[in-house]
C-alpha cells in the first residue's frame, strides 16, 4: 500500500477524517479499522459492544460483565469469584468446552478469554481496556468525539503526521489503521464483526451498588435473587440472577435494591440490611451474627428477635411502640407485626421470616 505522508492543519485533517471514514458503503467487507499497529489502543472511557465481537484471546484485568449471547471458549480460565450463568465459582477453573452466556455472568479479575470467545451486544468495556495490535473495528463502529488518532495512523491511504482529535462522533465507513497511542473516548461503540486480538486486556464497566451488605461467611440460599448492580465476591452482576445453589460469601457482598434472600440463608456478623431487600420462601433467614438495620424493616410474622438485639426508637413490635432505643433481655417472637427503625441491630440467634421487607 502506498502511504503518503502529509502535514495538514488540524481543521483540514478533521475534514479529511470525516470524508475518508465514510468513503465506502456499509456493506463493503474491507470497511474496518485495524487497531494497535505496533502497540495498543487504549479506551479513555466506557465503550459499548454493539454487535458480536470475536476475541483472539484476552486477559480480564477487572470484573467484567458479559451480556447474554456471549460465548466463553474452551480453554478460558474462570477466576475464583466469577459468576457464570448464575452459578458462582469458588475456585479458578479451566473450561473444557465452550459456554454460552444466557445471563448473570461476570468474570472476576484474573480470568482470561481463550481464542474463539465472543462478546455479545450489551457488553461494556471500561477505561483501562487495551486493544492489542491486530484488533479491528468493523463497519458501523463509532469513534466518539474526544478520541485522539495518534500520529502514524493511516486513513484512506493517507498517513497522519500528527495526532488528530475527533471533534464529533464519526461512523467507520472505510479502511483505516490506528497507530499505538490512539485513545478512544467514552461512548465509542464496537460493531458486529469486530475482533479483539490476542494480548488484549479487558476492564469491564461495573457498577458499585449501594444496598444490603452481607459479611464474609454469610450464606445465600438457593432461590435467592441477586439484582442487577449487586457485587458478590468482587464480581458485578449485570442482570438479575436466581441462584441455583447455596453460595457462601467469601469476600463480602452488596445486594442492590430488588434483591431477595431465600429462606435458609444466614447473615454473618457485620452484615447490614438496606432498603430494597426482602426475604422469600417457606422458612426464615438466620442471623448468625450482629446485623445492622440500615433501612426501616418490616419483619414477617414468625420472625424472632434474639436477646441482645437493639430496637431503635420509633420501632413498633407486636403493636407496642418503642420510644427509646431498647436492648431485648429475652428473645421476642413476632406475632403481631414488627417495624424496626433504621439503627436497630439484630443479635445472633434472630431469624427473619418470609415476608420481611426493608424500605
């Protein structure tokens, strides 16, 4: 390929970029951007995957949620703390066969995707992701405003002599090669048919939830629903997930609003109940250690408040209003309803029956 080195004014260069990146029809198989010639291309902000993107192989540098429809190829390493299709991984495993993602999948840091893996639309890549040499952005991908194309990038056969900032979002429409040092801004999108080359490093876009905190040692029973945005063992949950088996929390967990804890679960000392959490099932959730009530809690009928529990002022227990913080001298069974005000603490031995809700 003949390469012409040109020095253009920034305004002219921007015009050139808009023209050459849209010069081929969207159906042209050559219309793709090759990334990272001689190095890596970094993401300066979150980029979305707008269509199936094939992975040559990549390491996972931070918890990454995979959208439904993604494929984890055989030979991939799933790090401890990951959740795959709702099933938590207590220790690192190497996949013997490919796994299709149906939902509720988050790969913990230390995981690696083998060649043949694919990221489905809806997967988000965060700042810190580096796409290795040989990666491609397919036709229809969007390079967001604020992106910087490094000197040495080749667009439409013309080499850029200096770094060029993209002033407005640009849709990829013809061949281009982006040099190492290029930075893709937040809101860039990766179209179907793109590929991530071997040696890439992925940082997933994860949300840190604010909600019920389960201390290490807690047990979440089968049938519990973990809401999207929850964080379990350092892994962010991308979509609501129903646990198929009981899970012991090893590194703490934060359950986002909308989560429900099934009967048979146990809350370890240091846990805290926050708004949006409920107890479901035909039994009760055991309190194995002191648990704080961070939001107003309506205890289900049949709940037990153990001796040593602290009932905050403003609470109502079995129809009796509590005017000032009170420590229970004996266990109290809830038969007439109980509303525990924020600031209450449940002592070990307490039990929250089905129907308990935190507001």
